[in-house]
C-alpha cells in the first residue's frame, strides 16, 4: 500500500455512505428492493404521461385508450444497483 491510497473504511462507514446514496435515490423516485451491507438494489417503473394521453384520447374519440391500456399493463421497470467498495467509492449500475 502506498501513501496515496486511501485507507479501507470500516463496515459502519461503508453502510453510512450506502444509506446516504439510497436515501438520495429514494428522493428521486426509486423504491428499495433489497439492501445488503455492501450494495442496494432499487427499481422504478416508467411513468405514463397524463396530459398528452388525455389530448390524444379526445382527438381520436377515445380510441387512444387502447394504447394507454397496453402501456399500463406492460410498464417497463428500470433497476439500479448501488455498491460501495472498501475505499468508499460508490458505483451505480
């Protein structure tokens, strides 16, 4: 180990960093799926816009509701994995 390498963090310090990153992601609309001491898995479903779908429903005589129903039943889910290594570096995948 050279003098420029940071010292490894304690498990409690790593957990505090991970908790702060998870809290930040939750404020941005992510929901927590699982948490371990070194990483957390979060997910978020894609939103369906209200305004333009309403406009298109009115314009098409509510035929656009078929597309809205399809999109509502087949929403895409995004997954985010936040990990903290022993030196406190945060990675998001």
